[in-house]
C-alpha cells in the first residue's frame, strides 16, 4: 500500500512538472506551502533535472518555485488571519496543529520577530505551517511576504541545483535517485502518520485531564454542600 502511494505521488509530481513546466512547478509549490503534503524535496530536484536537459532555466525555475511558495503561503496566512486564534485553538488538530505547536510557534515569533518567517522557509515541515500561524498572530504582512519569498528563493535554488547536478551525472546517479525519492516520500508519510497520531492523542489526553478536573471540582463542591447541611 505504501509503495503504491509513493509511486502514485511521484508520478503525479513528475507528470505535473513535465506537462506544465514552470506552471506545474509553481502550482505544486503553492500547494505545498498551503499545508498540503506535496514534498518540495521531490518537486524542485526534478525541476533541476529538467534544467540539466535544457528544458528549464535554473534562475527562472528558482524564481517560479519561490513565487509558488509565496502564493500558497499568502493563502495560508489569509486563512489563519480570518479563522482566528479561538477557532484554531479549538479545531487546530484537524489542521494537524497541536496546542503545543501553536504555543511554540507563538513563542518563536515573539522571541525572534518577523525574521522567523525567513528561517522557517529553510526548515522542512516547519515551512508548511508557519504561514497559518503567522496569519493567526496577525504578523506584519509586508515583512511576511518579503521574508517568505527570500527564504523560499534560497530553498528553491539549493534543491534545483541538486537536481541539476544529478541530471548532469544521470547515468551514474539515476539508479540512486529512485531510492532517494522513495525514501523522502516514505519519511514524509511516516512523519504525517506520527504527527496525526500525536496531535489526536494529545487532544484526547487533554480532554481526559479536563474531565478529571471538572469531576474533582464537582466532588469538592458536593463535599462542601454535605458539610453545610
């Protein structure tokens, strides 16, 4: 089953980038930046491979990748801004955001300021949900866009260049590329499964603790009433 998912996801990415070129790259990067688990670690290196084949330009592909990130991040920011903190706190687990992660992201933004938007774009996983948190926190819009684009531009350049180098040595490295793709997607799927389980388990545990506290308060109140009588 996992091999089937990996194969289909890889074929989906390759098809989009092959058929739509820059447009496909931008669309997939936008989806990834809007909290949809489509790995840029596969999208961009494959775009780099097409660069090595003369079908794409390195600098334009990196720019398009960063632009796609900005567009997806802007949508994610807008959703966070509109939904607001109360709704996120209550239903965040359905967006795979635990209370701990929400609080942790808030602390990072409060401690490091708007520059965190730049560095988060260079960190796997974190880069996919920081935009939503930024929207919830009502982060500075212009700085958010600027730092998001710059960080995504660097990320795009690095991964596309890796794909370019691989493409130039495809005869020697090609057999290993399939293993690399499989490993990356498998790790992402395992990470998602672990994350989903942890978010919902923590939510369940917190609910149990709240119920226990409510029961304890009820017992204390009942005890006081009995004594008064």
